[in-house]
C-alpha cells in the first residue's frame, strides 16, 4: 500500500493542531439561542477560547467562567458553579440554557457537576427563579481526553440528549453540520431550500457573522432554539455531515427515538455533495431539482477550467479537523492533486477504521502519509529535515509559519483562520464551496508563481 | 469620590466597591475601588489565569527558549499566536510552542515519564536551542508531578542544557497577576546568579518589565546604545535566557511595567543591592524624563539630553499635528494592569484627549491609585470589569475611542465605538518618540475613519447625504479647525515607514566607555 496510516511516534506535542475539549463544547454553546455556558475551571479556559473564537470571527461571544481559584482547587469548587448560575440568571434575563462545561482541573478534583445541577434544580431554580424556564446541562469535557473535536461531538450529543422529546412526528429533517462557518450554513440551507426540504439545522450559526448596526447592540450569537432541539426526536431522519462532530447525536436519536441516521460524508467537493443530495433524497423523497443540476454544472465548468491544467499532480499537505481534512483530501484527488500528507491532530483511535481512510489506503497510487495524533511538527520536520516537497498547504492559521518560512503557498481553511479576512463568510461545502475552495487553491498557486517568477507568463492565456 | 453602582450589577452587591467616579476636587482618600479580589463567578469577567500570566505574558517573550507546558494541550494551544512580542532571532518563541499533551492515563498514573521524554524530544527537534522553560498547569499541579525533579534529572543527563521551572497553575490567584508574581520569584530563585556576565561598560542596567510588543524593546535599546549603556538583560521581551541569568551584575534596574515585574526588581534590590528606577517610556515628556533620570544616575545626563533634543525636534511637529486634531476626544482607557497609569496623563497632555474612564482587569489597588490620580475629573474607574458593565459604561460615557484588548474591542465595535488594541497595539511600536507619534496616528485613523462615520447613519430614517462620493480623514478632522492649524507649515502628519524597525537594526553605535578598574 502506498498510503500509510501511522501514529506520531513522539510523545509530546510541538505546535498543536487542536486545542482541548472544553473549547469544542463552548463553540457548540454559542450556537444555541438564549444560552450562555459556564466553564467550570480556571479563567483562562474561557478567556482564551473566547479570544480564539473572536480571532476567527472578528466578533465577541459570551461565555462565562466559574472562576475557580486556589481555595476551590483545594476544597472543591461546586459552590462556584452555584454562584455563577445565579449571577448569570440575575443579570441576563433572557438566558434559558446554561451548559456547565467541565475542564481538566474540575474533573481531577472530582467536582460533581451533575450533582450541582440536581441541587440547583431542586433549590435555587425552584425558589428564586420559579416560573422561569431554565435548563442546566452538565457537559463533561475533561481536557485530557480527546480534543476540541470530541468536545464538540460530546456537547452536541448532550444538548440533543437533554432536549430531544418525542411528541408528534413531523416532516422535518435534522441536519447536524459539524464544526463549520456561517458561510457553510448558508450554502447548506440553500441546497435544502432548492430541494424544498424543511430542516432543523444544528447549529444555526449564520448570525456569527453579525452586522454593525446604526442602533442597538447586535451581539453575535447562534439561533438554534430549545424547540429546534426538542423537535429533533420527531424528525423523519438525521444527517450528520461530520462523523466526528455530531455523529454521536445522530446515532443517539436513531437509537432512542428511531430517527434514521446517515452519518457523513462531509459534503466537500462535487462527489460528496452529490452523495449528500442523494441522502437528502433518500430520507425525504424529494427530487433533486434542475436548479441544482445547473448549479453543479457551473461548478464543474469552473473546475474544468483549472483542474488538469493547473492543479493536476500538485502535492498538498492537509491538516485540521478530521472530517474537513479527509473531505478536502478526497476533493483534491478528484481535482487530480496529490494529498501526500494528511495530519489528524488527536489520539482518536477510530480514524484507523474510517472507511474514507481505508479507501485512501486501497486506491491512492502515490506515496501518501496519514498521521494520527499528529502535531504541526510532523509537517515542519518533513519539509525542513526530510525533504518533503509541497506545492500547497491547506489548513488553519496556526500552521501559518510552516508555509511562510518554507515559501510554500497556503490556503487557509477550517478553524481558526484568523490571519485572513472574512473566510468564515465563504463555504467549503456544497457546489459553491467546491468552486470557492478550488479557486482559492489555484489563485493562491498563481500568486506564488508570480512572486517566485515560476512560469508566471503561462497565465497570459488559458 | 463616590462609588459608582452599575445598573446591571445592582444584583451583585459585592461589585459595589469596584467602581468609583473621580469627583471634582476629590482625592484618593475618599474612595478607591477594591482590587485584586476573587472574581465573581458568572460575571463574564475579562480576567485570565495565573498560568497565562506566567507563561504567556512573562515567560514566552524570552526568545531562545523552548517553552513547554506540562498539561493537556489546551493551555499551550490557547496561549500561542495571540500576542505580538517579536524577537531578533526570527521569532522562534512566537512560532513554536511545546506541550506534554497529558492524557487520562497520565492523570491517573502520573505524567513525569511523559514529561521527561517530551523534554528530550523537544531538544532533539531543535538542536540549536539549549534552554527550556517548563510551565505547570492546573492539571499537572493537581496530580502533583514533581517538575523540578525531572528538570534536574534531565540537566544531569544533558549537561549542555539548562531548564527553568515555573509552578504557576491557572487557579493560583484571582487573575493572571498571580502568575506574574510566581514567575518573577521563580526566576530569581532558580536562575539569577548562575552565570557571570561580561561587563563592558561603566553603565550597566537591566531593562525590566518590557515585553517587546511590536518592537518596543528594539526602540529602547537604540536609546540605551546611544547613551553607551550596557543592557545586561531585558526581562523579558527579546531577552535571552542566559543574559537573564546574569541580572545580578547590573548597576540599576530600569523598571517599565511595575505591575508584572516589580517583584524581581524588589528581590534584586534586597539580595544584590541593585536600585530600582521606575520609568514610563510612553510619551515624549515621560520618556525624556526617564532617560534623564537614567542619565543622572550614571552622571551622563548630557547624553540623554542630546537624544531628547534630537528626537523631539524630529517628531514634535508630527505629534502636534495629531494633537490639534485629537483635542477633547473622549477615551476609555481599558487595558490590563499597568497601561492605565502609564498612559492616562500622557495621552491627555500630549494627544489632548480626555480620559473618561480607566479600568484594570488584573491590576491591584496601587495601579488604580496611580491610574485615577492621573486621569481626568469625572472619570469612571472600574476594577475587574465585566461585559455588561463595559457596555453600560460605554453607553453612559459615549467615548470616541477605546483602548482595550482584541475581544473587548469587538464588543465596543458593536456599539459603534472604534477600538485600538492596548495590549498588542495597532501599528506599533508605540514606545519612543516615533512610536508615540505612531500611536497618535493610530488613534486619529480610528476616530476619523470614514467607514466609522458611515456606521452611524441609519439609511431607513436619516437623511442620506448624496453630495459626496467619498470622505477623507482630513475632511472629517479639519472641518472645525482654524486656518492657522490646517495650513501650518510646521505641523505635519507622520512621515515614518510602515516598518520602522528595519532601519534600526542596521544602525551602528560608537561603543561603550572603558570600564575603570575601580568601577567594575
């Protein structure tokens, strides 16, 4: 097999690809309307995640901390959660949902956040907030397990598990997007609208790209409601686009309420988008309309302009969230490119068994390395010391210096992409996303050709 | 000076004594906000943790060091690429970050073996780097790993390397400030005095509490070099590990950010008798005074004066161009811990702006005392501000601009207040005479942004002015200025380059005076 899957052999991490679980849970929490999470741990666990999200979106999001200090770490800090819930509810009258997100410190000291929730439900909420709808959801995301990706997956599952309630079956479809950008949600909703499918999108984060208005204060926030979440049990089916970011919730709904689930594929590229539409058709019976045939045609036309002339045989390295990185690698293959290195940045052992990875192993006809539990040193070291030659790097901004220092063009994709403006507005999913992504890649290569005077004259006519 | 009670915080009485309004003629004895107390959970405070105070603020600006955090991956990732402390070794410390990536099995069985292996791997990956700082995190503190013992073990096995250990878990204290303290003390206890530096000038200083944001330290080094002063070490921006081991041989500690680094100065005084001189390098007058004081200490005031004269003549007309246009603009000065008092009076005196509010996230009461005494009457001072209080304050004060952090800046944006990054700067450096003009230029560009003006227009209700295809900053800023100012041939806009550091790095200096035997 030319495609090898292996785990990073070093023990430690040099330049991480991911942050830890609580970040994923926090990202989910801001997607829910009237929801402010409380992260139970030190203040940095919130302050820096808020900064990270704000670096990416150029917006501020509200997440609270239980502010565990020394005394709490020694004697237990459950009382800090109780106080935090009370303070939040007093000062934010619109808040209905408060996830209590644990961290490494509070998991190690063994704070019982489930117990605190029970206590608050029986005490504070009944006494002081009688008549007010408040939902406290304990979410266990110790930082020493998994990564922000699994934290996201767990939090989606916990939100769905908490709210989903079987009542009357409806004709809606659940669409769990995974960790995406507002531009992706717009693109997905467009596909659903073209197919005339009524869907609950988890999570409705288009408003993460929020306006600066001449009046009022338009704080960025997600719009998924409690009703959306409780209704997931009544849907005709669930599609979770990303196996590792929302897959758990889809399987829960199937097991618990018999809502049929389709997990994946991430609709990156033409082929995966086709599959997504087919899945939509299967679950809803809705036909694929001519308008999408046309939209697909525009994308195919655009890709034809650039693929075999410019993108063919270009060697790329890809890193980031696993579903995104795998999806992009698949798309690159369709574009005749060579994803020679794929970095999946946590210790999830399931990657080895992912059918998409197995397909790479069976079919890729050039040397390709897939590294699990990877860090960015796996990329840098190969370039600097092992002679890896690359035409393009695809990944988030944390790897920017590998590209800059080694003069390799890079397309920013995934989360976070703070060193480029407005990327969150553009989709990478659907036909629109395929077109955008491929054109970003080729234009980036063009700019590089011009800076390096590497056959830049070829662009005079094509 | 009455306490100010925020509407949004009436329900949390503990907040009552954390904000005051500086009344006319009042002094600090009537009221001072409480400071550096435990944070109120759930208040959506802006504070960070003691780990980041140690690692991210003070540790990581050290340039030739592998900065390794012992814990799960988040602490490392989250404190990576969020600051602008550059270095003259190609930003090694900005580009690379290291973690043991502690997992569940390590939490249960201990992570010391993991730590040792990670240390060795890290040195192997970067064979030219022989120095390391290891930072404890919440997780490694709670499981009780003995990081110091592992570091000793590695140093025995690898005699060419040297390792510093900072035990400052995130939960240690109300804010990042706890971490500043811990790393100061850890450094002097473990490392100062372990190297004997070469003394090549009769005038030797440590430059302390300077983090080289966007090149501030390079700017200041230019002045010190021109004065013939040997800077033994910078704590810690662009500082090298080994130079900081020789801090004990300086004649003077020149202290910039007292909030984060006064501890080590006080210890250096106690243990080695080195005097501490506090300075402000932000602002024309303050920087002039700082260099003069340093000059006086060594008996070389004339050298300081020569720099002051030259730089003032070069940059004053540019500063004053902006001052004429910023006069009376209302500023919320909302930084982290020390810039409220570094800047409050200087931006008023030299930019002409009015400071209508100061706040501090992690400052102590002493910082507040200095900040309030230096800001305008009527100003609102807030300790450990939170999201709602910040919004309420902006609504009440209607500032023209706010100097704060990146994320709170986004909050301000939504209520149509332009922001400048007080921690990392917009287009710095902001130290030095030229830097101070750059700051003024950044404020000017923020306030007089034509897009900002457009943001205030409600096209559904307001009259839409249809007579203009564009506006310039000048059209906005000069409309009420006198002819004398707008057509002045003396005043001019900033004339420096986007990158004002590259020329500095090419400069040569006459060298140091000989060290006399009795002075050494």
